[in-house]
């Protein structure tokens, strides 16, 4: 069915299509419409919505919903994400699948609540303390938001880990026509459940050969086990044993890093007209729309712009970017983003001497405009 939706509304519809039946959160601009849609839609499909007293409780309750056996989601923006990060780290170490939507706005602190930004890139990866893997996806349209939300739940359940959807205010609030089928046509991955006897269940055991994760039982399903944010053994009980700690942390990290290529390709990235391009522009989210418009302006001036659009932000598609640059002998890569250079640093780290990396960004609450991208591309061509 074709519907006129905002990105925030499409996000909620994607969650429902993926099987999400529990939402806990706290309203905050510019993500509030996700919660409002959840309050209206979840009761219609047998789900539960609860507004908590603050963002900390919202994340904790989302974890509780996931532990109870539901596919669970919460939504917030920058300041709220800052409050959620300790519990996001808890979900990572306890290997609890859930989805966190961050509709980014200008910060730090309260910043400009109604203005767009893409500056929570590093926070999504490193927000909580310690070493842990993170998966984050960034859609560029309303239709893609619906699809990316389904993918986020699939990745969360497949890898037993929290997944972040890094939207931005523009994508969250824009209205576009999207195809929302009555019955999902995309793949839906369900949680791996235990088939053993309750007394044999080990929720944190190393996965069986050919498996990525151990199965996860929901509380109330007859399996009793412990959940903690401490280093824990196969049964979930805290331990100071360094051998167990090393094995556990290695498993938590490697389930994502060993499957980096699959996650990147499943989440998605695009190479557009990269062969023979004068400049390759790497971008994501709402800024990708500006870059696409700038590409048309560049063509009118005889400039060939290639685009490397990333949807999977984390794990960063560095190998794919490097392969693209080397295959097509690209010498200049311009990173367009609404921040002070967070993904530019990643591009520099990956490309090193393969290509010169340039940055174009804004941190004033305004979007980038096609003419600004074209001017920067012309500057790169002149000086690169």
C-alpha cells in the first residue's frame, strides 16, 4: 500500500513489519513522532507501548521488553541518546537484541532541537565505555527508513546485539510516498530460541559449529538464567576469571567483526557513477540527497562526480571504499556530512595514501546545499 508518511512514521511501520511488539521511550524532538506512532499503532497489532519517566528508564525498559521475549525498540535524539548509552553498553555485554533510533539534531547538549545534524556518528560507536561492537544504519529517504528499520531488527536478532538507526531531523520529518505492504515482503529474521532442556541451557556459551550466537530464551518460557552487566560465565553469573573474561569479550566482539562484510553488504552501500569520476563524494543520510542534486549540476558543467553512499555506518565500509578507490584509480575523495569531520577521519584512516580526503561539513543547524557541494568539488579538482 502506498502511503504518505514522515520518516519517523515509516520507522515505526518498519518496526511493526519486522515483528516489533514492544516500545518504551521518552518524547524528545525530533524523534517524538516515532513514539506517538507507536502509542497509536502497537495496540492495533497486539503490542505494548509505555512512556517512561526519562530516557534512562526508557532504555532499561526496552532491554526488559527484549529479555521478556519481544522484539523491542526505543527512539530518541542526541541528549536522550547520551542518557541511554550506559544501558546500551549493558545490552551489548549481556547480548540483548534491541533497536535504538537516534533522530539526530544539532548539539552538544540541548543545541538546536529542531535543526538537523549528523554528528552522533562516533557516539553511536563509542558512546558506552569499554570495547564492544556496534551496528548502525543510516537511511536517506522515507522508503529506505522503513526498509532499514526491518534490517536493523534482523541484524539485532541475528547477532544478539543492540543496533542503532542513525536518522537525522530531515529524514525524520520529511514526508514522502512509501510502499508499505500489508504483509512484509522483506526477509524477517526471528530470534534463535533454545531447544534443549531447561537444565542444560547456557545462554552465554560459545555458539555451536556453524552458528553465530547461542540461542536466547525469554523470561517466563521455562528457562532460568542470570543477566548482568558484569563479566559473566556461560550461565550469566559474574566471574573474575580472566580466561573466561577474555573468551567472553572475544566472542562479543568477533560475532560482529568476523561478519563485518556480511553486515555491511546487508545494511547496504551504493556506488554511483564511480568509474572515471573526477571526484568521489562519500555521503549518507539527508546529505546524500544534496549530493545527488549537486551531481546533476556538476554534469551540466562537464564535471563527473561519483557517489559512494553508505547506509551501514558501523561497521564502517572501509574495505569497500578502499576497493572502489583503487579499482577506479580515484585520487580525490570528498566526504560530505553535517558534522565537523567524523566520517572524514574514518576515510583518512582507511585510505591513507590511496587518495586525498577532503571534508565538507556544517555545524550550524543548516543543511548542505547543492551549490555548496559543487563549489567544494570544483575546489578539489583545482587543488587536488
